[in-house]
């Protein structure tokens, strides 16, 4: 679902902000920055990006941390994002253990409706990019019904192959001409993070990478019960639903994350 240029030129431009890496608002987990956020703060930050020329938001999970740990280029992309929310409960627990007591989970499938509600109230046009044609169509229908006044200026399902440079340019021009100020990108991690970084300077939108949120919100995939999500066991629910597709993500990445994060925390404790 990406153009060739997205794969080869996917590093985000360095910015002075370091996107909020400071003692009161962010920590690095296995080298990847994660911001302590809430839904209210995340929505406000995304609206500000939409009003001031754009930016990127990564919705971080353990999967993203481990992909970034294994790929330094991806880690640089995420660390250069304007906002990195803690989608996964293990990341929330890690932030709290490192002193950020007000860190909350900012879950992609809940963040999208929260942003859409604010966008509808402020008349900020949005765009959707990713998912299958059926998913993107159903998602557009459901969002329009749920949020009165929401303007979906652009919605597109890219093919399951790399786009040609001409196709990629056409997508960029279509998004720009639509007038969308917030662009939800549902290409999955790490594709969407690389895509957003590659297009950061070409699109004046607040881009938000939301992974499987399109499928959940369109009803194409089942969400874990809320109590399962609060307990940090959503990975187990998703693995049970899609074992063939997700086994490597959870069976390989999760134990490594626990071991490496624990070792990192113990090391930090000894240094303190």
C-alpha cells in the first residue's frame, strides 16, 4: 500500500521539538519516544496541527516499539513525530512506572471518534486513507451518520501493492485539493508511519496513523471487550481471532518486549 519512495525515503525531517521529550511529558521505551497523553490533550494537539500546517501522530503499541527497536530508521521516524500516544496498556504502565502518573491509554479506535466529534464541531474537514474498499465505504457511512456536520472530504482505499510515483502524486494532489485538514491513515504499522513521514512535507494535514481502527469502526473486525482492553489482554483476544496473521507479532514481539523493558527499567533503577 505504499509507493516505492515511501519505503526508501521514509525518514521524517528532524525538528527542534524532539516532539516533547522532557521529564514531565515523555519517556523513551527501548529507545522509542512515547508521550504521556490523554484523549483531551491528543485531540487538542491534532486540531492545532490541522490549523497550523500539519504534523504527524503515531498511536504507539508494543508492536510499534518492537518494530522500532529492530529498525533504527523506523525509530527515528516515530521519535520525530509531533505526537506519540500510548495506545497499548503496557506502554501506559511503563510510563507510570517511570514517573508519568497521569499517563492514560489513548486507543486508536476511540481516538478517531473523539477527533471526528471535535472536527464536526469546528467544521474541520477530514480524510480517510487505507483499508479495503468495503471497509472505507462502511467507515465513511458510519462516521457521517454518527457525527452530524462532519465533512469527509476524501476517502480512498489504496491497492495492495506499491504505488507508482504517478499514482502517489495523484493521491497527494487529490488530498490537497479536497481541503482536508485531518488525515486518518490506516495502513497498519509500520507502513503508515513510513507513509506519513514520507508525505509530511507534501500534505498540509494533521496525519494520524490509526492501524486497525478502520476495521474495528467499520465493523469488519471484532473488538475485545472493554474489560479485556483495560486489563492489557487485547493482544490475546486478537491473537485468538486471527492466529495465522498475528502470531508472530504477539508470540515473538511480546516476550521480547517484556524482557527488554524489564532489563531497561532495572538498569535505569541502578543508575538512579
